[in-house]
C-alpha cells in the first residue's frame, strides 16, 4: 500500500461497511474511517500469509518471553526492527515497518511508540478504555483483542464503577453475546479518551483469556 491510498476517495472506502460506531473492511483504506465522529474502532480485516504465520511460530518457540518497546520513525522502522529480530523475520519486519508508516502518515506523526511482546496470559483482563488519542493493535499469533460495541456499554460501570464485581456481573454490558473479537491478523485502530471530543466514547476492550501454553504476539502503536 502507498501513502497515496489515504488521499484518494476510492471505491474501496465507499464500499466498506460502517455499522454504528464500527467500520470494517478488507482494504487498508478503511482505517481512515477512524476520523468519522461516531466511529471508535476501524478494522482492516486481513489474512496473514502462511509464510508469516510459520516464521512467527518458529520465532516464538525460540523466544517465548520476547518483548520490545521503542520509538520508531517511518524512515528507520525497517532497519531497527530487522535488527532486534536478528534479521530472522524479514516478512514480519516489513509488515511492522509498513504499519508504522501508515500510522504516522494517517495521523501526521513523525514517530510512533511501538510495543511488541509475547504474552502467555491476559495483559488487561478487565474491560477498559485507553487514555490515548488512538492506538493501533494487531495480533500476529494467538487469540486477539475482545471489545464491546459502544451502544451496549454502560460507561458508569467501568473502573471503580463496577463496585468490585466481575465485568459479567457489574452491568457493564447486557449479555455475553455482546462481546466482539478481532481475528488474528486484523489491524484495528481504537479510539481512546484523549481523542478530541471522545471523552466518554473510547472503545471498551480487553485482553483475551489464553488457553494453557498459548503464546500471543501482539503489536501496538501509539502517538
């Protein structure tokens, strides 16, 4: 994908499905829908090549506790990611560099905060909203992020509002069927509470519970 893609009001963008507060589609141009006022999650639904899946699986077997946090620019992302992978995951490095480039271009940023880590348990098991303007999330292996449609959430039950009760009992959402989940490989832009005018409309989401011995590789990008 080239940067030019975000500047063109293409047929792709017009064809993407927009449902209440969510936009999703098979083309990366759907990510630009995050600028729409009512949208608080935009999902690029994509398939991971088998070669990428295989390289990630092999890497995690050798590096089960891998984690890295850094600040990358579109110009240095590929070389630096290649470096911390010891040039062993070229396809993943190229994908991360492309996402950094897209993220920075879309939000007119010179750099992005990058976190890439292996998880063997839920990092944030309770539903919450992020205190950021917008975050990019994608899972390269394992179970992906869970989230709630904005229209079913009782915001007063977040955090201390749950009165110590589990999310399933606090009244935060109406039924278990309300819980949505990204697919492994999906790229999502998630609005947080620091997005201008979005103080009470950040996407409510959580890390998924993992099965025994499951390894999850997740990438997040931040302003």
